[in-house]
C-alpha cells in the first residue's frame, strides 16, 4: 500500500473480488471484505471483457485492456494497486496506481479510471484492490 502518498490512502480497506453476474442489460461485479460485500454495476460489454479475463479464454486479437497492458509493459510501468475512493449516488470513482522506474528513481502515477476497468487491470496484473473506509461505509451490502 502506498502509505502517505495521498490523503485518500490513509484509511484503505483491502477488498476481495467475489464474483461477476451478467444480464443483458448490465453486469454486477461483487467486491468486499469478510464483513461486507457490495456491488458495482457496469455495462454488459465490460462484463463480457471481465469474463474473458477471468476464464482465460483465447481472444483472436488483443482487446483494449490487452493493448493498454502491453503499452504499460513497453513503458516499463506496472499497475501496483487500485483504489475505489468515492461513491456519489450509485457511481463509484477509482484510481489506478502505476509504478515506473527511471534508473533508481521510482515514479508513482495516479490515473482516474472507471472501477470496472480498474478491476479488470487489477485481475490481469494480480494487483490489490482497495477502497476507503468511507466508501465501504456508504455502500449497500449485498446479501448472498
């Protein structure tokens, strides 16, 4: 965790990816802790992309997430974590944290991103997903 890098990082909660559920109209991504799980809703195409990565399905051509991942690798940058830092009504806000080495100098780059895209990148790169305690408190719990 990047302690002290930003105010939002002072109280992060590690989340686990629980499951993804798909309908024709939307996709539900369930994340949470042992105590509380919550849902993030996204469009069906993002859900299909997420399913492809989760199942390891062969893709005939690189998808957008594959392309971006390849660009990051070519630039010697890696995704180190995702932080879901805000929720307004039912819209979540996330940031991707990248690390890029320039010799002995470590650059940390924060990028605003949709949580659904961020989750895909976290899963592809085996990076942790966090949310703030405030976000976790504001979420509506999902019952199994």
